[in-house]
C-alpha cells in the first residue's frame, strides 16, 4: 500500500538564484505532513506529527545547511541547462 512519499522540486522565473524556490514535501498515506520551502527558509508542519518533525528539522543546523545547499546544487544547475536548451530551440 501507499505509505511514505517525498516530493522535491524547483519553481523559477529566471536562472537567478534569488528567483528560485526549492521545496521538499513529505507525505504519509497521501496526507501532507511537513515541507521545506527555501522562500520561508524553514520546515513547516501541517499535522501534529508534521509540526513535531518540522521543529526537529529546524533545530538541526546541519540539516538546514544541507537543504539550503540543495537549492543551488539541484535547482540552479538544472535550471541553467533547461534555459540553455529551451533558448537554443526557440
């Protein structure tokens, strides 16, 4: 059955790092528990369990540093490739 699922992604209007939002969403049994948003720069919980998880994640400085680095590592590099690919085919 359906148990645990995590989504990650990038929302962007340009290839400028300041215009990119990186997010991670954690779900259990199709219920959104908590998420990280680089716009908010923290984890936010949606359920009682999710709030506890978000608080624990926000108190872990190493985890926060890692998730901030993922924005640049995952989003910025891929968005530059997407822009170059789209612009050369326009």
